[in-house]
C-alpha cells in the first residue's frame, strides 16, 4: 500500500536516513556518557572539598538570619509590650527560641562534622 504513494526508491532513502539518525543519536549518547564518567573516589573527594568550602559561608548565613529574626522578634515583642497585650511572654519566648535555635543548629553542625 505504501509503495503506491511513495516510490520504493524514496522509501529506501527514508529508511536509510532514519537509520543514520538513530546511529548518530546513539553515538552522541555514548560520547556523553563517557564524558561524564569519572573515578568514584575522585568525585567524592571533589564533593567533600566543595561542601567544606561552602560550609563556613552557610554557617555565617545562618548566624545572619538568626540576627534578623532576633531584631524582628524584638520589634514585635516591644510593640506587644507597649500595647499591653497579655501574651507578650509567649511571643517573646517563641521569637527568642527561634533565634537561639538557628545559632545552636549552626554551631552544633559545625562541631559535629569537625569543620
């Protein structure tokens, strides 16, 4: 049926082009896999070095976020205290606790991993 609309020569050329495309795509895939392959130990060492390099920056960022949380909490507690609201102690404990949590987590992680 197909040969009525497409000549046998065109069908043969189309099949040949499809085969060439598939072989080329397979070849590119294998080249990409070979390029990404590396020694497992070298990859782990490189990842360890990168994490150690970013860790101090991350801890400093957590300290900065803790400072901002502390300032925002202090302002909110001050506003509630001046307004005479009765739940000021709970709000102060919550904000202070979240600030302390950020600082303690950063310090504990730093000392736990020995960085």
